[in-house]
């Protein structure tokens, strides 16, 4: 093959690769793929262990507050999730406040953060619990297509749901706990539970967690 022919062939191959990239990128956009940032504006503050935009069930004046830091792709979080939610059945809203914090370990769980953003968008329409239950029950299916389908199944305004997921403020709400734990975030084992501001290190069973709550109620 002559040098001129090699040059022509090289240009042709480069053109094919370039066109393929453009088509692939266009296909992703047409499929409705969303982009998620972890590079937030400086005025997005780390906040406290509990923030107003977190999912909360119970009075802010409740004697006991249980905070659950969780990741939708964490198998241990999946086991604790129904236990955490079931605590509502055994205590009044004046006795117990439940708070959910997203702690997506993005380094090993590719869908943890998109799932958290989707759940946070569902929270804006009052469907956080139902959305979270479905995410944990369908971990192998976590994907853009599934979030869209689930939003429809739960009767959400899908257009608003998609707009909210693209809102940087809502993406921040789904990632904020990573900044709360700072440099220790990657060493945190999910789920991490706090009871009245103190990390709970007991057994992750309903009986054990209820026992710890009752101790606080008795103080």
C-alpha cells in the first residue's frame, strides 16, 4: 500500500470514529439520559446531620430522632430499610422522628447517586417512601429507564420529576451527606444509623434498634 493510500485510509477511519461518536452522543441524548454533577457551587453548605430537605417522618420536637444514612445499591442497606421504616408503626410521631440521608458510595455503586437523585425528586411529590421501597426491591433494574417507569407507575408528574432530577439543588440534596462526612466518607460503612446524634453500633435488628430508642425515651 502506498503512503498516499495509507493517509487516505487513516482519514477515512478517523471520520468513521468521529461520526460514530456523534451518533452515540445523539442517541444518549435522545434516550433521555441525564447528567449528574458532584461539583457543586461554593454556597452549597455542608449543613448539619439533619437538613430541612431530608425525608422526615415525625415531629421535629420528638424526643428521639433516628437518622439513617443509606445507599440504594448497598445490600446491607436493603436489609435495614424495611426495619427503619417499620419503626414508625411502634412509636408516635411525638416520640420518634425518622430521617433519611442519602450516602451514595459512587466509587463502587454506579447507580447509587442517580437513584438517590430520583428518590429525592419523588420526595418533592410526596412519594419518597414508595419510591425508595421500589428501588430496594429492584436493585438489578436500577437505570434511567426504570426511574422513568417507576415515576409513571407511582402517578408522579413525570415532566416535573425529570426537571427536578436535573436541578442542581436536588442533586446536592442527594449527595450532601458525602460532604458531611468529609474525608471519612469512603470509610463509612452503610447503613450508618444515628440515634439522638450518636452513632448506633448495636445489632441491625428491629428489636435491638427499638430497644435503643426506648432507652432514650426513658431518659
